[in-house]
């Protein structure tokens, strides 16, 4: 039996968009980002770190005048904050 990328994302307790944001921020493959996200979600300050990663990605998109990407990431951030109530403000 093999794990799929979807299996890894499901285990991470993150959405595909959240995993993608981590992958882009860290410049790593999505399967590795899913593993990193899983670790962070279960660590004491990890949800705060994921929130910061998404905010950094929004800032990067804004700096590049990529309004479509920034808008999508804002929705990703909103969803993350709603589903991970333990994350604290960065």
C-alpha cells in the first residue's frame, strides 16, 4: 500500500491550499509541505507559524502586484483562522 499526496494532506489536518502555501513559502515539494504542516499543526506554536507563512505569502504576492494570488491567499488565511482556533496572532 502506498500513500498518496492526498493521504498526506488529509493526515496534516490542512487544506490543499494551506499545504500549497507552505510549499511555496518554503520552496519545497507539496508532499514535504504536508509533512511539515502536520508537524506544525501539532506543535505548541505551529499554528501561529503557519499563519505567519500565509501572511508572508500574501505580502510577497502584494509586492509582486499579483492581486489574484494575494486575494486567494487571503481566503486561505481566513479559512485557516476559522478552522484552527488555537493559532494566536503573530
